[in-house]
């Protein structure tokens, strides 16, 4: 994997659709398709031209956005880095996510935390 990672800076206003659109734009794909189709297009491109995905402030991603991360990892098997605040850790451990989604995420994610006092 020699290409620079796809980087997305998330904000409080990010939606799952906008997250996937940002990835599609980073891969020079048309971002007007429906979200499930965009996920598939991104995954197919990543299969052909692997690049890591880096999401900064990923604590702003909702359950659907995290579901897109799972889908892309499952299809393309590219490294994914989710960087965020302690809220991201809390999202994985204490959120209202369904057990199915939580199991999908926890089987794919390793958490590393660094806390400063």
C-alpha cells in the first residue's frame, strides 16, 4: 500500500452519507449514487487500489457511519484508523448501538487510549 490514506475530518454535522461521499471523492468517484451503492463503489475501488482510511474526530460518526466503516473493512480489508476523543471509546462500550452492530465493530477494532490529566 503506497498511496496516501483517505482522510476524512468529521464534524458534529457529519452524516453517514456525507462520510461515504467524502471517501468517494477522495477516490475520484462520482458521489451522487445512493449510499449503499457508494459504499460498494468505494469498496471496489479500494480492492483495486488499496489505501488506508483515516477518520479524524470519528467520535462524531453515528451508528450508520460506523456501519459503513464495517462494510468497507469487510469488503476491501484495508486498514482503518478512527481517531477521536474519549467519546469514541464510550460509543464502542456504552452506546445504544444494537448488540449486533457492537459485535461487528468490536470484532474489527482495537482500541488504544491515551489520556492526559
